């Protein structure tokens, strides 16, 4: 086991996989950086520091700096994937799906189905998402629910360095389009990462805590917030089953249902507004399939139905907090 | 401004010697154009029966473009097509019977009845897909070109676009990206003078010269009469040699005509009086081809009449087989969404 952070896990996985498979290419804005400047290429290595050294090692045909043209980035990835490559396309901010959604949703997600199951589109789109850095309404959003709703896409959200490696490797080895979400506040999170080849199967939630009194479902940064709540609740003798979904498509329904059937109490934490959210989706699934197990109405801990604000204190008010998770847990436990 | 033949189509040509065709090549090109024409003329009739569902956009009138271009490609070259894609599919080598079954929504269709007219693809012949989204394909052709360049075999990626798609931001982004990274991408603009129900004179700021947009993005562009197989072929042969030689992307604008409406059922109230009769009389690539090759004593009317009869029989057989083919099994409705879903 090596100790590294999520950023380092992503960089080392990209290096290792591009070394292993010459079909893997990387494209995006400033993934090299510095092209056409006095500073020269490799001046940046990715605005998030997630692609240093790749251009130098693999050359400009495989590591491609693009203009600010998100539709062209995703569309070129889709076309290259049809043509036999394994492109990794970087969206500097997940919010930019707004200017490239057609190529994700109407194109790469649907090729295989529309074309009668004869094609493969093994493209990985890396999307940097999440609030917490005061990047405001157009650079902070967690758009995974929207993409989770689209048949043909797989959606993964690593929360630990080990999962960052395991899920990215799995994405690059698979043959379907994968939306790989990187939370911008989690890049520095450190942890143990298995050495050598390491793949994390999709659709297998990570059991973060086993407590037995309440089931809490989360993904991304909300897992860490839920852990903080779990620590506080543990002091009062309340035990939390905490599941990190790892992937929202496919969704580990079995793990969710298994836990709810034992605890009878469900809280879903979601870093988005509530309507048509992942939280709503999971609550509906549980209501439909485990209704008789429930001892209390499922609770959603979400952001309000509003865009994401800029000011630090406003943003903190917007993001679901450990305290709100704690309150929701106490609410479902108090229900008779 | 429908029906205007470019008088400057030679402006960008390099004055190369005339391309020479042997008898088989001439017969083959005529046959492929005729297959497209008959496929579309027959669909126009079949759609009236109500048996074919959804939207169908016919390519009749534009055959010289698809065939004049695809006849010069290898199976390894990759094209992305449009909602008006039947002609590109046939010219690139998609199975005609499979296409007909697909459009009839049958299990034996090229896409098992999942795609329909607007979503026909066959990667085995380098046909990366028709596309229901106008302008959706151009970035994908650049991606195919990126892949082709890595493989180093001189392959190209080609985006067919119309005068409608030439207004989409995706097309602009794709052209710029291709120029920036010098990808072996080719942008084919088929100007049939209508984006849906609106004229190019209104909707395209550079309606007299779409190719100038490509030049504005920094690539070399050709122009040709898209209702003439030989002019299309000759101009494209120069372009293809240029791109295969590693000079980066290039574009070509073909002035052509759409004989039918935007979609089948379109009342075409936007057409001028007698316009369709006129373009069918004056701008028919099959008639022009016949006049040239018979006039030059390269082929006879009998040679071409024989092809016509064979093609009509071929399409009849395709329709009969499509009609007889079984419907897709509703139990398979959610199959083939993923290669693997776990």
C-alpha cells in the first residue's frame, strides 16, 4: 500500500494505464497547458494538476490540448472511441456539460443502442465538480443526477484515493462511456492505495460504517460529512450504517435495501437541490421495494432549491452540513 | 437561390489532369447513384402506405455528392453522416437490404429496428453513424481523424454536413479544433439550399459561399457542382490527396439539390413555382452522368438501362424482404444499452 492523495492517485493511474494501453488518449483544455506561449508546453499539466508529465511521455498525438470548445472535446472523444481508441476527455468544470451535453447525452450515451448493439464507445469523461471553494453558481455544481438518469452512461464518484485508482482503472478497461466525477475539494484527501493493478467493480457500494440504527447513503464529499455526523452520534450511542455509493449508475440497490431492511430508517445525503435528485431517486426506490421495513419516513438531506451562492457563509449554508445530517438522523430515530 | 450552379467551382482546383475512369468504375458509380435514387423514390411511395413510422429525410437529388466522395474512400476511412443519411450509407457500403429492414422497423434491420432512418450505422464499412442532431457529427469526425492519425495509415475522418449544420456551433468548434491540431479531417458541406424549411439565402450569412467559412477557420477549401458526379469527384480527389498527405483538414462545398421535402410529408410550401420540375429537369446527376458518358461513347444507353432495371429489381426485393421480416421482440427493448452493466 502506498499513501497518496486523490490527485496523485488519478495522475499515477493515467500514467500507468496510458503506458499499458496505447489506445488511451487524453484531451481537454490545458491538459498540457502553455501551448502557443513563451512558457511552452507543460506549463500547466492540467488546471487541477491531474495530467503532469503525460504530454512529455506520450506526445502530442495522444495528449491533446484543445481550444475552449467543450462540444468538440466530448464529440471528438466520442468519435475517437467509435474509431477504436479509448479517449479520456477532461471537462475542467462539470458545469460545462451545459455546453457539451448533446455530445454526451444524444451521442455517446446512445450510440450502442441506436446502432443495434454493434458498437462500443469506451470514452471516459472526467468532470470536476462540487461546491466548497466559492466558485459560485456556474463552477460548483454536482450534475451527477442528471447524467445518472441517462441510459447508456455509467456514473462514478470516487471518495477515496483507492477508489480514485480502482474506479478510473475500471473505467479505462471497460467498453462503455463513463462519467468520472472528481470533487474539487477532495483532491488532497490522503489514503492507502493498493499497488499494481487495482480495479474497483462498479455498482458495489463501500461500507464506510456499520452501526445498525440508521442507514445513511451518500457519495462524494457528503460521505466525509456523514462520517463527521456519525462520530457525533456515536457519542450518544447511535450507530450508523454509512454507504458510499461509489457509482450512481449502476446503483448498488441491494446494499441499500439490505441495510434499510435491518435499520428501518433511511437518510440520503446529496450535494444538490432536492428535486429529481439522487436522494429523491433512492427514497423512491426504497419506498417501493422496502416499504414494510420502514419505521420512519425517509429523509433527504440536500441543498435548497436554489443556485449555488458565492459568499463563503452563503455557500456553507447551501451545502448540506454534518450538522444537517446529524439532525436528520435524530429525526428519523425520533419518529414513532 | 436554389438551382444556381457555381460558376467558380474551379477557383480552388490545382488544374490537375482530368481523372480517368474505366468502364467498370463508370458503371459502378452510376449503379450506386441509381441505387440511392431508387431507394429514396421507393421510400417516398412506401411511406404513403403508412407502414413506415417516424421521420424519413430523403437524399434524392444529392447522389453525386455521396458517390463522388465515397467512391474514393477505403473501407478504413470513416464518415459521419446526417439525418439525411441514406445516400451516405449506401455509398459507403452499408447493406441495402439491412437498411430497408431498419427503416421498416424490422428485427433484421442493420440496427435491429432500434435506430431507424436517422440512426443507421455500420462501423465495419467505416460508417460511424447517421445523426438526428443537425451538426452533431462534425466533432466526431475530428475524433475519428485523431484516431486515424495515431494509427498512421493515412486514413481520414469525414463529416457530411448541410447548409443547416454549417450554422451549428459544433461545426465551428470541430473546424477550429481540426485546424489547431492538424487532424486529417474533411468537412463536406452539401448545400441543398434549405435548412429544413428556410432558405440558405436567409439562414446562412455566407450563403453564396459556405466554403469561405472553412477558409475563415484556416483550412483550404474546394467548391464544386454537387449535381455533377465528375466535377464532385475531381475536386474531391484533389482535396483527398491534400489531406492524406498530412496537410491537415480541408473542406469542400457542393452545390446540390434536394428533390423532396425536409421530411416525408413536408408540404414544401416554400418552394418556388415549378421549382421541383426545373431542378429535376436541369439538375439531375443521373441524367448528367448519362449524357456525358454516352456522349463521349464510354457507355451506351443500353448499358445504363440495364443497370436501371437491375437496381429497380434490387430495391423491389429489398422492400419485399423488409416487409416480410419479423418485428423486433418487445422483450429486447432494454437490451444493448451497455456492453456490460454492473
